[in-house]
């Protein structure tokens, strides 16, 4: 709950910050005075009924709610009273009733940022996150925004940008919103310089007993325009306080009219259990993915993961473990299991609090199910950096750098570089601009522009390539 809702309508951002910084008082409210035979000033009566210091406990808060109900009829036109009353109901988990009075407070005092924030939070708790996203996009770019209000409007820290509406779990089960739903659709058009991630080779040297044999080859990357499409649906359920269950279905595809052999499709089903609160949380998740395409042998990927994260001093860190099982449709000698440990941290920049810097490191192994897989077991290492924040108005910029290294345990092939042990080094750079288009009357709609460059190097030239891509399109989340 944003306590700025209790402030008077003429407060600016600096005054809101002072209101937000108040320490909740653990005291019982004064008993309501008996009605006077003479009519009291409605404004002073409404100000007296509203809490001067925000209640810090459940019992005290509910006493304030009961007290304010007695004066609701007389204060129906007082924006400050309705803002405080709606804020208390919101904090108590009475989202539907809170929305009723906060909507009226917004109509009476449309310029009050605290009332706007509480109104958006109430809608978000009832499964309508668009208003909260719009308000956050508009206010988070301001450097003078109070820290407490910024924390309320900031999206949750998570590895994925796809989130369910926040589930508020403080009220009894009968009054709590236990279900949430969210969807996202994206369509992009663009161009790729290497659709099939193939090397640029004019010759290939083979190692044979008689000596090196140089063979002329033609290996030219396929370049063409392409389209990307994705859709995601996610359902959440909060059975008890601090516990959220999520289930989702994600579908992704790429299509090129000029090079249809490079098309691919992916379907993923995800399950997740989250336990915890704002400062810490534990996650258990599992997923099953199916990938296919004309040039790709269909395969299935099963994934199990666990993570523990905690927040402190403006940063959030996470430690995670992931185990994956890959099963090919035909080439069973390529079946393998992967185990990876990872750690990452995300912090707001002290000199630019609207920007966030993330760093990650991972290490693991990829073990084949068959001893006949070329190269045998693989050792995996990865590291990454990400920088994200606003650049102009509501336009968001997201920059990423990812480095990874793979090294086989045994020689890859006796015909390549005298059975050398293969290594791969991948460098990936990415940038995305996102511009909300809510002003055109379609809430949750945004325009995106993405660029990516991937460079993979290897001691076996057959596995080296470079791929550049640029895409532009629309993303709609609801």
C-alpha cells in the first residue's frame, strides 16, 4: 500500500516523499466522539477520522477501517478521506471494495500520485495489470520519485520479463484474490545474415593416414528476411499466504519465405512453485519443450530447476541449479543430460537509480547418454552482463553481453585436426528498444526494435560462424 494516498491533493513529489517516510505507529486510534447536536465542519470531521499516522498492525488497521466506515456517508466527497480509506482496504486485502473508493478518489483528485499508485495496485491485484505498467512507465523515468513509491511501481526482480499479476495474500481466503492470468503476443519482421548458423567455408582439411587432404566445399550462410512470432499464456494460483503456483504455455516460431528449410517451431509447457516474500523467495520449476523444423531433427527437452534469491541494499541475488534432459527423435547417440549451477546479481545504479545492472556466471556439464557421441562429455562455462533503463521519456533500452565456452572431454573426430579436442567460444551482443503505444488507445501495446550479433569461434573451423539479425515489431501484453 502506498501511504501517499492519505496525503492532501496539493502535495508535490517532495511532500509525498515525506509522507512515505513516516514510521507506522503501533497505537490504537482514538475512540470516535459522540455526535454533536450541532453540525460539525465536514472537512475537519473527515480529517479527524482519517489516520494521522499509518497503522502498522492488522488489528490497528482494521479498527481504523471500522472507524472510517462510520463517517463514509459524510465524507463521500472528500478525496483525501477516500484515498486513505481505499489505501487501508487495499492493504487489508479488500481489493474490490478498495477499487470502488480509490476510483472515486481519482475522479475527485486526478493529480495525486499516491492515489494513482494505489488505484493501479488495486487493479493489478484484481488481474488488470495494464494500469500499473502504464503508471510505472510514466513515473519511473523521473529522478525525483520517492524511493518507497519507486519500489511499489518497480516490476518484480526475476530472470524473466513475463510475470503474472501480483497476488496479494494478506486477507482471509474468502476475500483474497487467489487466481491470476496474463498473456503476451509478439510479432516481428526482420532480416538475418545466417539463418542456419552455418560456417563460411571454401575448403575443408581432413586428417587421413596418407597426410592432410584438402577438399573444396561450398558452405555459404543463408541470408533472408524472416518473421518471428510468439504467444504466451500463464495462470497463477495462490492457495495460502506466501505461496504461488504458476502454469504456462509458450509458443515460438520463425519463418522465412525465401529460406523455408530454416524455419523452426517451439512449444513449451512450464510449471512453477514460488514460496517467500519481498526480501527472499524460493523457486521450483519444471518444463517440457518440443522443437522441430525442416533442417532440425525434432527433439524434446525436459527441465527441472531450483533457485533461492534474496534482496538487500537495493540489490537482488540468486543462486540456481538446473538439470535438463535432451532426447532426439532419431539420433539417440546425441541424447544427453545437462547440469548447471548459476549465480547472478542485479543492482540499481547509484548515480542513475532508474537503470539496473545485472551480472551472471554459470558452470556445468553436459553428459551424453551414449559413449559414441563425438567429443564425449562437455564442460560448460558462461558469463553475462545486462544493462537496462529509460533513454528518452518512456522508451526503454536493454543491452546484453553473453560469453560462453564449451570444451569436449575427448577428440571430436579422427578426420578433423588429428582428432583434436574441440572447444567452442561464443560471444553474443544484443540491444532492444521498447516504446509503449498506450497513447493510441490499446493498453499493453508496445513497439520493439531488436539487434543481435552472435560470433562463435572454434579450433575446428567447421563450427565457427557469425550471425547478425535485426527485427522490429509489436508486443501486446494483457
